[in-house]
């Protein structure tokens, strides 16, 4: 097995520095691609609600873990994201519940990112509060932002 470096997050958790991203991966092949990546040593899979393949990705991780009992759930890092149109406290809570339902095969989400900053301050703030509550509830282990650079 290939050893992949990890990065320690502010939460104290670690994240594998190399991930398989499934942007533009069709639903019908997402599962097999994720399984092959896990077979190859990837331990970080990056999805997003906007990619429309969260269910297939999480199901593939769950199935792969059942086939590989020597690997624990905490050894696999699953990331998803909240898209701009779902910013705001209530919208984010609703989207998070959908993402958590889709990830039920793996029980929790390791990292939820605010996908982009392309909404107003109030909406982003509401999103952040909803994400903090998900961490406090144990549904999500880590939160952060994505694509915030110029």
C-alpha cells in the first residue's frame, strides 16, 4: 500500500494530502472509479452536491469498506460541498440532510466545504452557522471553504 502524506487540520483531524476528485464523473461510472481508486491506495474522495454523484460515491465507499474489513471507516476521508444556491441557514441545513442521507452507507461526512463565496455575506454566514451545528451534532467532522482565492 502506498503511504500518502496527511495534513493536520485545525480540528485536530488529519486529511490525506492526495484525493480523487469526482467532478464531472457520471453517476453510472462513479462507483467503479471510486472502488478502483480505493484499491489503488486513495483514502480521500472529494465529491459535491453539485456534482450529482454523492449517492454513488458514498455507496461505493461503503461497499468497498464491507469488502475490506481490514480498513476502518475512519481511514477513508470523504469530502462534499455546499453549492452557492444552497447558501443560507435553512437551505444549508436542508442540503446537509440530503447529503447525509446520501452518505448513510458511510455514517458521516469527514469534511463539508462552502463550495464558493459567490453569495452575499448573510447567506454565507448562515451556511457557516448550519455547518458548525452539524459538527457539534457529530454529523460532520470538519468544515471549511473552497475556491476563495482570487
